[in-house]
């Protein structure tokens, strides 16, 4: 004789876990903010179109908190370089701001900047450098991850 098999699956624990997961996802979805930044390629290879690169400011943040500023593609064969020494607290933001304002006054068409932080540079200093450049009316800011 064959016995009749009565097989029941208890789905109550699965439903409990599923309801908790749905509540968790709904509550955390409120806190997610997608941040975006409008970026475009500031400097590129324009050899096909024959156009030349716009004047650009390259700022290198060194590990000793000094900032090396280079001006490139300014219409001359040479590259102008400036160095802003560090202060006791870190980067000398006042001296850097004065230098940037002076450069912007000399070259009003300067709208492009590339920041090249060294590997040990402070992340907060990179963000503050971006703010300084924006305040100086330099709108196209890029970040080069290839700093030494």
C-alpha cells in the first residue's frame, strides 16, 4: 500500500523576510541622492578639426602643500609657471587667490583649468581649489588623476 504524502511548504518566514526587505528598500530610497556634475572634455586632440586648444591653467597640488601653476596654450611658444609656497596651516589660499586673480586679469579669455593633485594630496584641498577657480570665473575645471 502506498502512503499518501502530505507536503506543505511554510512560506510565512519567506513573506516576513520579504516584507522587511521591501520596507528597508522604501525607507532607504528616500535618502539616496544622486549627485551629478556637468563635465565636458576641457582639452583634447583637435588635430582633425584644425582648431587649437584654449588657454589653460594647470594647477599641481604638491604633498608639501605648495601649488605649482602652469599656463599653457596662451599663444606663445613658452609655458609660464608660478609657484605658491605653503603656509604653516597648509596651502596659502590668500596668496593663491591673489595669483589667480592676477592671471585672470592678464588673460580674461582664460576659462579652462586642470587640477593635478599628487597621490598624497588632501581631498579637501582639491575641492577648495575647485571653489577658488570657480570664484575666479574659470568655469571649465578638470581633474587629472595622473598626478605624480
